[in-house]
C-alpha cells in the first residue's frame, strides 16, 4: 500500500515538479513549431545549399534518442564552451528536438497545399511573402493540426527525460519520493497518472480546436 502520509509530505515538491514540467512543455511546444517553421520555409523556398545541411541536421536529430541528445548537450556542451543551467539546457534540447519533427510536419503541410491556390494568388498579384502569409500558412495549419497535436503530446512525455540532466521536474520529484520511501511501484503509478492526465487534457484541447477549425477546412 502507498504511504499516504509520506506522499502528503512530498506533495509540495511533487507539485513544484508538475508546474515545472508544464512550463517546460508549454515553452517547448511554443518554441519548437516556430523553429520548425523557419526550417520548413528555408527548405521549401531556399536554395539547395541551405536545404541539404538542414536536411542532414533534421535527420540526425530525428535518428537519435532524445536521451542521448540531452547527455551530449548538457554534459558534452562544456567541452565546446556551452555551459548551460539544467533548465536552460532542458528547454533548448526540447525545442531543438521538437523543431526537427515539426519541420517535417510543416514542410509536408506546405507541399500538400493545392498548387491551384498558389497559382490563383499569383494571378491576382500577390507576392511570395503575401502568398506564404495569406494562403500557405492558414491552409497548412488546417492540414497539419492532427499531427501537430500528436507531436505536442510526444514533447510532453519527453519532458521525463529532463530528469537525467537534473531538471527538478515531475519525474525527478516523484522518483525521489519513491527512492526515499522504497515505494518504487507506487511512485511509478503516481507518475503515470500525472502524465496520462496531462495527455488526455491536451488531446481534448486538440480535438476541440479541430472541431472549431472544421468550418474553415477546404474540401
């Protein structure tokens, strides 16, 4: 059985870890799509000498575990003069990791926009930036929303990895409680419940947003 008194004593620390997890998740979920969009636009509309290096970077990030990336960033960074605080390193790592995936999601959305819509915009005299802002980005948003929601959920669960670089987020707080009280199974259940609740909440928000945007969806 779970020691409720011990859990109650650890509750403030667990709550602090939960808030930090939510902050890291929301901040990473805001920054990663922005960086991913910049990469997607550069690869879609930039010259070949820009596309190839960006493709290589994206493939390396997508092809290696986030755990390994965080080890290299936090513990290997000082060897190249990059000495970051744990929270800063965690947010930077989460942003770069998410951006690699978002760049592919958004690039696919840009490609999926019907060419006829772009040609029609050219016919009425819109320039490239106007086409991107008024045609490509709105239509792309509708096309990539389901995949983007899934990626936000992935980023939420990847925040658990940040504990390995001593970010005092939810996983570190709960596992610390489990180790101190020899309640490893109970701690795992608490951790799973917290992440499951956040995942379900983000899924509900995503589905509500999809329903709201359905009236703008192009047949």
